[in-house]
C-alpha cells in the first residue's frame, strides 16, 4: 500500500513541477496576440468615440459662433446673424 502511495506521489511531482512552466509558455505564446490587439485598439476609433468627438467639435464651434457670429465658419453653418430688413 505504501509503495503505491509513493509511486503516485512520485508521478505527481513532475506534473506539479511543470505546471509553472506550462503557464509561462502560455503567457509567452499569447503575448504577441495581446500586444497586437492593444495596438489595433489604440489606432482605431470606435463609433461612440467618433460621435463624442464630433459632438465636442460642434459644441466648441457653436460657442465660437455665439461669441463671433460674423466669422466665416459661422456663416456657412447658419450661425451668422441675418441682416434685419428695414421697414
């Protein structure tokens, strides 16, 4: 009986000893894939990010046009003051 227990324990030792190696190999193998994913995330713009940037740009332009309604960029977007007709 004790011989069987010792045999099982000896068989388990290499498995336990290499568990860390397997984890390290897995980490090393998946590192390039994860790095590529990060680069793609940083280099592309999601639709929600694009929408937020556009809304921010429009708010800033509206603020500028309220301060300076005669600016060229305001006239093409309908922000310019309309000349009042004389009666």
